């Protein structure tokens, strides 16, 4: 019998994806967030609707049995909820993990339940749960005696999530429109006491093939369409994918990433080709309307060392592969500067204006000067910098 699940992040992924599966498993879902209005809205309503959109049309589901805690004002209540929960998940963005680590650490310290707390971070980031765990066990957040007792108190699993949440209607409230297709893979090796009960999770022994295939196919294609679309002034992702030039750029990028994932992980080429075609169909769906500004936001993270462009491009360059398409996508990402409402795009502009191409390549992309991809990325940076002069 399941009890309660604490989920950090009351946004669309949290309400429309993670909470859906936790709810269908039978958990009471406890949202934790710091947005006052969102918390108030969640606590004022007894249900909200998820509308799943796919090739076969639309289907609605009603979510109930939830509540919300504002950790900004009610930290002790947050800690108590974690101490009594069966599972903690989060969808807050990689940069916020360090802020939620302390209440999770305090909740773990206060636990008296015999079964360890299951902790799963659901972020677009490789090994996000490992990163969260590092913050949790930091001496600033957890005492040495609790850390030594941690295996009895909490267990951790890295995960890879894949589900498109498009731009929501302005009057949606708590309701969420989301695509029917989803994949939530979680590595089972960290759960020595047994994997937590959650409907819809695909448990795997080794997550890396699933993470890299998803990140280097779904995220690479989505970002490529977004950055090219933004550069050409196209309003939506599905309209960008209807542009023959952009569609070719996306296919070319995925041809390069397919070369990596099939060779590295032993994935059959036909299977990867089918996966690519499925992704192209998904991001081209006009019923899942999304906009380049939203998909392209946080460009500094997206041009990072292990991310959707540099991640596969660096590995391919190490194999002697002549990377081209991924670097074209990277160049477009570097042009995503000073976009209204996106702080990272302003930071990107600042780095590119103040640093040399070599310095910016290391700062933004994390590449060492002796890496085979370094000179090619430097040329991309120089090109973008020259356009601002």
C-alpha cells in the first residue's frame, strides 16, 4: 500500500507528468513550491484536469488527492512531509537542486520509517539525482552521523524523462495540456530495499543509453528547431519544422547523434531511425504548439559540456568524426542573446562580448584547449562575435 509522495515543483511537468503517475499509483501528492499564488491555487482546488494530446486525438484525466506546501513560509511542514513520505521527486530545473537539498536532508534526518525514502530527480540533466545527492550530503546540509546512516534512510535513482509539455493556454489555471507519449526511465541499482511503486516507470540496470539517446535525440532536435526557428523569426516549433531548411538541419543533427548512440550503446540502426522519426513527428505536431523562445531558454546550460550539442559533438570528435550539423545548431544557440525574460541569454551576450573566443569556448562549453572539438567551437564563437561588431 502506498502512502505519500513529495514533489518539488508545481509547474507543468510536475502537475502534468510526475503527479499524474504518482496519483495513478495511489499516492497522496504533496507539491512543494515557493510561488505563493500557485500554492494557493493548488490548495483551493480539489481537482484539476490533464489533457493528453496524441496522434489518436485527445483524452482527459482528473487528478485528485493532492495538497501543496509553500517551503518559503512553511519549511518545518515541508521537512515533516519528507520525513513521512515514501518517495521524493522534483522537476525544478538543474540550477535549483542546491536549494531543495537542505529540506530533503533535514527530512531524511528526521525519518523513523523502516523503508528508506526513494529520491528521484526528474530533470533534463544527465545524472541529476547524483547531483542532488551530492548537495544533500554536503556537510552544510547533513551531519556526519546521518550521512553514515544514509543507506538505511534514503535510496537514490537517476532518471531520464521524456514528454513534451507545450505552451499552455493563458486561462488554463492548474489544468495541463501534455502529449500522450511519455518515457520515464529510472536506474534500479540504487534501490537495495526494492524499487518504489510507481506506475509508468521503466526500471533499467544501466541508464546511460536511455539518457544519451533521449538527450541527444529529443533535446537536440527540439533545441535545433527552436534556435533556427528563432533566428528566422518563426513563431512556433511546428511551423519551424515545416520549413524545409530547418527540417533538414534537424535531420542532419540527428544523423550525427545517431552515429554516436548506435555505435556507443549498441542500439540497432533501424531502431534508432524509427526513434528519430517518432521524435520528428512529435515535435512537428501542431496540436502541441510550442514557441522557440520557451524551448530555447537557458542557452548557457544548453551549450554546456554534457548537453545536447557539445555532449554528442565532443564524443564524436574524440572518435575522429567530422562534426558539422551539431556545430551549426550550437552556432544558432550562441545567437540566442538578450531575449526578453531569459536571464541566461543576457549572461550569454555578456560572456561573448567580454571574453575572447578561446576563453568563451571554455567558459560556455567546458572544452579543454587540447580537445579535438575545441578549435571548431572557437570558430563558431568567433563567427557569432564578429556579427556583433
